[in-house]
C-alpha cells in the first residue's frame, strides 16, 4: 500500500508534475534560473534538473546487458534551506536505485521555494526513462510543483521548525558506546571471570577489589567489542541480530545513546526435600542504559517476579520476615505470599554515573556494591537486597579510593515504629594501593549509625578523607558501630594470584594478650588463591578460598547497629561464628560455560529451645548482652552444624550483548547439626533447575 500511495505522485517520461500554485507561491530556483521571471521558474527548474540527470546518470552495466527498458520513479523534496533530498525511489534494479541516489546527492543547492514570502518545503515526482532520453529532444511540458498543503497550516504560520526533523536525521548507527562508558559492568562472578586474568596481569596498575567495575576502567585491559564480535552468529536479518547478537533497541545520536532490552528469569525445577510439586521463578522486566555526552551515563531496571524455590530457600525467606510477616526473598527484598508457598517480589534498581574529570567518578543510585577479590567478602558483600547509595571513586597514581554512603533499613517488628521501618546509615571508604607490580594492599573503614536524637544522616561522615572511628568515638559509645579492615593481593605470576582480607569489629589489647578467647576478640579473615588457565587449559579458572569469622563479629550491644540491611548481612551472608572452605571451577568456550562450586563449612547456631536461649554469636541481629559466656569463645560454638553444598551448572549464552543465557543447575545440600532446631534442621536435599535468564547480578543460594 505504501508503494502504491507514493506512485500516485509519480509522473512518467522524465518530467516533473505538480499542482496549481497560487500567487503567493514561488517555486525553488535552480542555478542559472535566477534571471527568469517568476512564471517561468517552474519550467526552468524542470529543464535544468532533467538536463543535469541526463548528463550525470550512468546506466549500470547489468541494465544495459539485459537490454532493460523501463522507468525509475523518484519522489524528492526541496527543503526550506534549498537542500534536495530523495524521499523514495522505485526501480526494478537495485543498481538503478543506487545510481539515482548518487546523482541526486550531487545536485547543487537551489534557492528554496517560498509561500507568502517565507521559505517552505516543495515535493516533486520525477520519472527517468531507461534508456536515457535527451530532454532537449522532448517538447517541454508545462509542469508545476506539489507543495505542502499550506491551507491547513496558515493559522500556525507557514514557517515550520526543522528541529524535530533534525533530531530524527541525526540518528546514526549504534557504535557500542557502552563498552567505553562510565556504566557499571553488571557484577556476576561468572562474567567477571572472563576478564579477571587480564585485570590481574603482572605490572598492570588495575584495582580489582571495589566492584562493580566500570567499562572504561576494564576496557584498558580487555576488548569487549572483540569479545562480542568473536561470538557473533546468525544472519543479518533483524530478528536474527536481535536474538543472537544485539540489544533489542539501539539508538545513537551526536551526543547521546541508549539501549533497551527485556529481561527475564524463567526457570522451573524440582527439590527432593519439598512437599510441593515443583520450584519455579517467573521474572519479567526491562533494562535501559544510556549516555548523554561523554561524562554522564545512566541505567535502570525494573523487575516483576513470582517464585517458589527449594524448601530450605523458602524457609530462610520466611525467617527473614519483616513487620507484618512479609517474607524477604534473599538478595532481592520484601515480598508478598503468592499462591501455594510462593513469593511475589518486585525489585527496581537504577543509578546515574557522572565523571567530571578523568580521575573521578560519582554514582548515585539504588543497588549493591562489593569489596574484595574473592567469592565472599568480609568487608562489604552483595548478598543483601538493593539499597540507596552515593559512591565516589577517585583514581590517581597507584591509588584508587572508594567512598560509599548508604541508606539502610531494619525491618524487624521489634524496631518498627508506627508501621514504618527503621532507617540507619552506613559510610565506608576503601583505599587500594598498588605497592609494586605484584603487591596490592587495601585499607577499609566503615561506620553504621541510626537516627538517634533525630541525628539523621550525620554530615560528619560526608567528609571523604576523615577517620570514621574518631567521629564514632566522639559522638558516644552507642552512637555508631565502626568496623576496620584490610585486604591484600599478591600476583605470584600471570597465572596465580593470592588474596586475603581481615576484618576487625572490636579490639581490646588486654583481652588479646590474656589468651582466654574473650568474646571481645571480634574479627575474621579470608585467604584465597586463583589459578588462571589452570593446568594449561585455556579459560579454566580454579579458585580456593577459606573464610573464618569469630562469634559476635558484626553485632552490637545496641539492637539496631548490626552490620545488616533488610535482615540480611552486609558482609558474609553466614553472619558470624563460622568457618568455610570453598572450591570453585569456572570454564567457558565461545558461548558455552560451566561452573562448579563446593562448600565445606562449620557453623555455630543458637539453640533457642528448652532452657538455652543464649546468644552463641552467629545471629548478628541479637545484642551481645545475652551472650553465652565472656571467655572460652570458639568458632562453631553453640549448636555446631557441619555444612556441605555443591552447585554444578552450565549453559549457553543466547545473546552476549544482554547476557541472556540458557542454563541448568543442580544443588546438593546437607546440614548436619548437633541438635535439630528451627534454625538448623538436619536436612539433605537436591535441587535441580533449568531455565533462561538475563544474568545481571549475583544471586546466592548457599546460606
């Protein structure tokens, strides 16, 4: 229908057709026609443009070889500036279309036509006879131009703005600007393992602890465009490109760009321990990212989800319930009960990223952050649900300095007032220093405080270079909870990295030197090693990690100043009073990937039964005043529970641009406590899942 409509305007035999024009109109003036009277301008324009086409048009060889006789039909426009642009070409041969476009692109600029003395648009139709016919041999016919119907716009003025058209015309082919932007690379352990080796090469001045990374800081070591190009598959058809290789919507202009994609997490599975038929997750959403100029970027994602998970996962979500018995889906947030044992949990994440100078980046958003080189973090992890944050990254010389300010919530019924969740605040800073081409050390400090005495967000903690511990001490013993930490990484060679962390929640020299294992010795540590291209197998990463945290670490004698958000720990998701060893293997080949993880741990839970309601130090939400003892405190005390979990999975990346992947996973989990309690049930289960997911964040099931 579109073609038939356009053909109504086309006239054969090499001449221009048009409407009658009023005395208010003056048609466009072709060069060399300036001296003609107004009534002759249309004929002159017609003759000159036909003569120009006859002189410049080169009939393609294939058209001559096949002795084609016919016509090329053209619809073109002269705008208010006198620019000539082709709107439509109809021809049998693609070569004829290309040649017509070339000839029209070479036409000279003309004086624009006018209406009532003001420049306006004129549209023309034209037929080009094949074989070409010399227009001088044909009797010129009286023709006129088809103009815009100004009778419809007289009351709005004939002077129509070009602004909208110029914006539309400025759109160019998308150049994958995200890979050099200040946008965060969505943090998943699986995807980050693809460029972990390049970031940790000997002699690089990279900083790998504060995550997520931005594309521009990683692109100095890893070529994202080359990675995506190497994975291109399918045809050049629109559906094929969007399914296998590209964002659904890609728009780029002179000083802006953005992409839009649907996001999914659709999975179904079976838990051998559950008393229901199947597990499932049904997540649908949208992911938008973009940039304005060279210094400003943004992204937003909205998820609508319903899910029912393995029995142990569901029970943990219910145990985290907020005021009103609203379950909290681990890592995602508040939910409503949904049908038979399921959860309905909407989530929204977004941030803006601004880099006023090369060495500094500011982000404000709603999401999660992580500090560390390991699978776990004892400083700041990403196992909790998203929260509002303001982050300042400063990088110069051998230093990267990260300041983060966070707005957190305590949603337990005992601290809720008038149905409103309690707000608390956290500020931390992390200084990463590349001491040498092999050694990196990091210093960490964090403080958490509540709205005591209508204190609100304490402006003292906005100072990015002050020591938080001094402020916390000066505002009162119970005014805040300060935590100190350190990290280190040593590059043994280009294949082996050794890393570690140390967290200190409280330190009393007398208790340490006394040697009686005081409860005040609240600390933890991490040791780990990564082996890239293990055993000379390309793209195989092996990782061994050990974490140990003493009882009562991250807790406080005030009920609200625990190191947590939404009833989930802000560091290690096991809280405190545990030790664990983790063995991880990751492998990828083109679009295929495989992961395996084995966890061997010991945890010490509270009994909370009979006559024993003491705090043994694992539950960081309990105050320290009801601890079981002052000395003789050991890791795993209380209801000692041996934990084993194995996760084995793999899959295929459907679209590398969006990280949409087809996956399958099986989890073996065994809990073996001394006493069977509500917090530590003796269980042994296997959970199998299969699905398709847009992989944009870490989602942990190993609590």
